[in-house]
């Protein structure tokens, strides 16, 4: 996680902003993610490439803005996708191709990270592919 630098972080974010989104979604974000977004909301990681079992060279484009006063924030993105996502799966970052990295709360309050592929449908919904166990694990997977 220490090898990741962040560019283009845009808006100020407070713990109250985070709580507002958590309450609206009915979840508690992982602490490693909250620590990151408080300083790097909307930012892009460098390096930004990662691999997982089902895909090589996937790209972590940017964190979705948690500030609900900003355009294209987490609540707006979730509302636009919720009918295509499994329940208890919440987007937090995008890739350049219309896919999303999401927290998967289907197994409980300690979410794993999944990749939501908008082009690969399973039962009429986009495919959700396991990436790793935590946000910190995702950052540790990033390479140039």
C-alpha cells in the first residue's frame, strides 16, 4: 500500500460526509478505505494496474467521489447501477471501460473487493468477479 501515489484527488471530504453515504447505503465502509478517501477522494492511484484470477491487466481508474454535493458521487453511481448489481454490492471505483470495483457485503460486514463487468451478463445482470479480500489488498496488487 505504501508504493501507491495518488493524483487528481479533488474534493474535500469529512467523516460526516462519509457517514452520510454510509447511512444512505446502510453499510459501514472498511476503515482502510475511509482513511484513504478522507485524503484522496476522487483520486487516481499510480500505479493503476492489477491482476486477478479472471482478468490480467485490469485498471483502477479512480475512486468515485464520496462527496454527495459533487456530480457523479457514490450514491448517484449506486442508484444508476443498483438494478444491475447483486444486492449488497456497492461501487467505489471505476475503470476506463465502464466497469466498477465494488465492495461485496453479501458475506457480512467485512466486504471483499469484486470487479463488476458490465459486458458479461449472468442471469441478465452484469458479472461480479472476486478480486481480493480487502481494499488494502487491492492497493497492494497495483503495479505499473
